[in-house]
């Protein structure tokens, strides 16, 4: 097959080049037409599971607001002062009086959509004076008329055991950094929460625009006693993607520059450098074109693929160029091209297949992001193979078609190549010792590999040295409940929500949560929002700035409910009437907990939790909530942020094991079949994989020793080690099988390394350089991925160059003895 391809290329070189250029133009056109979308959010890392679908359903059907947080920090480490609180209210007033109010949750009453610790304190003070529903000017005046001591005394009153509204204490504590307590009335940070129209969730561009406008207002207000930072979801995503793009925009040219230097040292010919780089650039354009057509979103993980292709794709050009030079010393131009494509083309095809298998093993993962990464990388590798195999030989043929055999200057064998050959032969002669040493080292590294931990934390993806990163980490780490708001987990209940029996069971479920260790408490009960609590809010007068109480609804509610649950004679029609009232007069609150689509067919119980992101506590929370919801049976599903994170962590471990097994078995089958067809030996395929299997153990052990955990970026390292590392072994085995036909094992080993060593070293150097540059990326996972993959290539090069020949030598000697014994 490859021999025929070589013949076609030498016969029609312009056609080969034309095909490459045509596909490149089409790929560039697809990018221009479809564009490249970018995305960075925690949702992109979520797997396809029932609890994820339940969480998505809650996001779609039960959310009536789009929240934007404003982080407020005190330079003096104490926000609970008059000047600081007044400036917080000033920021709120600026937002409420701007055009942004039209996008708030309650545009006609903007103050209802903005809340902070300053709001809580000022409203309490004014309520004591008999002033309900105060304006911002009244709130500001109230605080301006107090000194710092009076403000702290007010906070003491709120936290006194006789204060009748425990939910106010919870709100106040959650809004302040964790050093705040009843004895230490200081806090270095707080959160202003802005609730905006839900439609912004479905329009990311508009949401980003609104967040930028809020940011402009906050900066324009220029507070002097506090520092305020808008920490909206879209601003964070936009800043991170900008930083990542800037990083990649710098690293990709650096990768090309590094490759140019290495190629210049290996080729010592400008033309050869140019054609290899052009073929590589074409492959990257093809990958982007495919991604644009498929509508893939590029994120911090997939944006690393071009750098990956620079490191991997250029290897093909090196092998083709070096073999062409070797063949040109003894063959005419046409024959040199045909033999190069025939022999090296087959090795590259095998290398492409195994590498593609490694990347496509990510398709077994339930995380769509990993599948997209695998597909894009696989397409890039295939593109590199096609562009290099067609473009490089065709250009070489056109360049040298008028030169005679041997006219091309032969490069001297480098000292490095001669040393590599001598070392490989020496080790091959002591093959058993080499293999024993490799096995022992693998056992040691295998022990460390078993200690490797798995993590999944959005904080891992935050770029370094950015202000927004520092502030986001402050929100995650400095509040007792990360970000100033409780983690929220959900119980999605599906079925007839107007059924009295369903509401009884929901009430039992909520009561069961009262003794859960990691559920936040409001007084003695679980801090939970459900359709039951929403109805109670509108039916019971709390006395503290109660904007929800409605006498009409209260009368209807108490007619059919007692102690928070339906009375004995309450019917579905009675409950439906209550729901209809809420949907008519309090639609935003109702939609947060109750879904109506002709029928009231589902509801959500929102549970405030505080696990601290600890794996053990999340497991305990998940188990207890599943026990709590037993009265509701299979109609209820427990889901929510920390629980989804835990599921992703578990899947990361499972995904690595599964993809590694798939890659190993697939590569074994492919290599065994190909080597049997070519060399009539199944065994060569298995032997080629032995050093790579050792490298898997070495790299996982190294990750533990270097303190690098398994995460979304590094989980594919094991399968990549097989897919990428085996390519070096393929070239060694392929050439060894050629040479062993008429040479003994020692000589076959020497010639193999002598002729492939330079190309392998160059290929390894460019790949290590390409991946190694990622350690300078802004994103920590990319740094880890780049460094570990570079180390993987180094291990694979060493194992293939110095251990594999020992394995092949033992095999060849035993095979020869067997042939001599049996005649």
C-alpha cells in the first residue's frame, strides 16, 4: 500500500502538493465561515449521568435569577465600620440608579435585587425606628449617624441568643469572611449579591456586557475605605480565556521557534526545515477547520492541541527527511521517494494508528470535554501524517529531480548517534540484566503510582499572576462557606406536586435533614428552600422587613395547611389553587422551587450545605441525603455542585483505567496484525509494547513524587504514554526486523540505532521541547500536562532506544536457536 503511494507521489508530485493545499484552503474557509467558539466553565467538565441531567433540569426549570457577586475587601482587615458599610451601600445605590436596573431581578424595586451585610445592619436599625422599606438614602443616613462602636453593638444584638430571627444571623455570617464570630466582630471581606434577570443565563454575551457595566460602575464609584471587585461568572470566564489565549499565543510561536532551532541542527538545510514546518502548519489548520465544522468549543484543555501537534507532528517530517537522505545516497530520485514512503511511511502509519488509538480512548469517558479533546488531537495527528507523507516527499522529489545518485551531500554520522549505537549494543549483549533492572525499577515506581491522588477543583484551572485569580481564590478560601454563599445541593422531585401525599413526604424528607452533619442549619432546622417553605413565607408574618407576607394568601393557606403540611381534608384542587396564586403574584419565588408545564409536575428542594470540598464530607452528605429522601422513593434524585464534583473525581480514576486498557489492547492487536503481515511474527507487536508498559508505571510513579495529582488534564497521561511512546518502539522494531534478515543480533542492533538514532533523538527533542514549553503556560493544569508529557517522551525514548533492543536481541537469538535446532 505505502509502496504504491510512494510511486504515485513520485509520478505526480504536483498533484500531491495540490491536494494538501486544497484541503488547507477548505479548512481555513471553514474557520472563517463557522468561527471558533471558546468556553470555560465547570459545566464543560461534567459527565453524562442521571444526577448531571437532574442538575441541568434544575438549572433550566427552577432558576429565576442570574447572580453576580461583588467581592468587597478591607485594606484594614475590618469591613464592619461605618465608612466601609456606607461605601458598600453607595455601590449598591450606584447600581440601583443606573440603567442596569432594567436587567435586575426586580427592575421596579431594584433594592430588592441587591443585598449585603450593610443592607442587613441598616434595615435592622431602621426597623427598630419603625421605618419599613427604606430607601438607599435612608439606609446610608442611618449608618452615617452611627459610630463604629454603635455598629458593632448592633451586630452583637443580632447575634444575641434572644434575637428572634435566626435566618438573619445565618445570612450575616455567610456574607462575611470566616474569621468573623461573635467575639471577634471584624471581617476582612464580604460579598454584595446582585440578582439579575434569568434571561442572562441564556445569553452569555449579554451577561458579560452587564457584568462589565457593573464593573465600570464600581470602578467609577471609587470607594476609599474598601476595595470592590466584580466577580461575575462571565467576567471570570472571559478573563481566564483571555489569559489562556495570550499564553498560547506566546507559546505556540515559541514552540515553532524551538522546533526551527532543533531542525536546523538536525537538517542543516533551510529548505528541509521550511517544508517540514509548512506541512506542520497545514496540519494545524486542518485540525482547526475540523473543529469549526463540528462546532467544538475551545477551552484551556483543547487550546493546548496546537502545541501538542508541533511537538508530535514534526516527528514525521524528521523521519521522512532523514530516510530520504539515506536512500538518495544509493538510489535515484524516484526510487528514493518510493522507498522512503514504503519503509518510513509504514512506520509512520503504525505510529499514527497507535497515537490515534490513545487519543480516541477518551471516547470511553462520559466527560464530553475529554472526548472532544481526543477527537481533535486524533484529527490533528492524522492530518500531520497525511500532510507530511504527501507534502515532504513531493517537495524533495521536485527539489532534487535533476540531481544524480549520491550528488546530495551525505551528512556525517554524528558522535551522538555513534555513542547511542555503542551503548545500545553493549546493553543488548547484557539483555537479561537490563530487563531485570527495568522490572525492579518499575516495581519501585509502581508502589508510588498506587499512592497517586485524584482531584477535581475549578481552582486548579485558574491562571497564575492575575488579580481575578487572587480574588477568586480569596472567595473560595476566606469564607467559611466558599464565595460567601452556601454550597447548594438539590433534591429534584418529579411527579404530581399537587398531591397532599407528595407534600407530606417532602416535609418528612426536609425533617430528616435536620440532623445531617454537613447541612447548614437555620436555628435548629435545616436551611432548606422548598415549595413548602415558600408557601409558609407568604402565609406567615416574620416581622422583620417582611416583604412577602400576603393576608389573602395567608387565609387561603391556613384553611388547607396546618404546621406546614396539608390538613387531612385538603384536596389536589386546594393545593393547585395555592400554586396558581403563587405563580400569579409571586412568580419568581414560585419558579425557583416549582415547575409548571400544564401540570405542576416537578419541584426542587434546595439544601444549603458546607462540605469544604472535602471528599469524605461530600460522600457523607450524599449518603445522608439519599437516606433523607427515602420517603419520596425513586421519584427524587439528589444532585448539586459538590456531589457532581465528587462524581467527576471518581470518573477520572475510572476513565484513566478504562482508556489505558483500551489503548494497550488496541495497540497490541494492531501491532501484532501489522507485524505478522509484514514480518510473519505476532510476537514483535507484543515486544514493542513492553518498554512502553514500563513507562506507564514510571510516569505515574513520577507524578506522585513530583506532587502532581490526576486531574482532568493529566488523567490521559497513561494512555498517551502508550500511544506516543510506542511510536519510538515502532521505528526501532520496524528497522530491526529489516536488518535481522541478513545480520546477527548485535549488528542488527547497531545498524538500527545508527540509522534511526538521529531521527529518534530529533523527534524526541522536538516533542519534549513542544510539550516542555507548556510549563510556562499560565494555567497550572497545562503546566503539569506539558511537564509530565515531556517526561513521558523522555522515558519512552530511553526505553525504546536502550531497553527495547535488549528485548529484541533476546527474541532474535532464541528464534535463531530454535530455527537451528529444528533445521
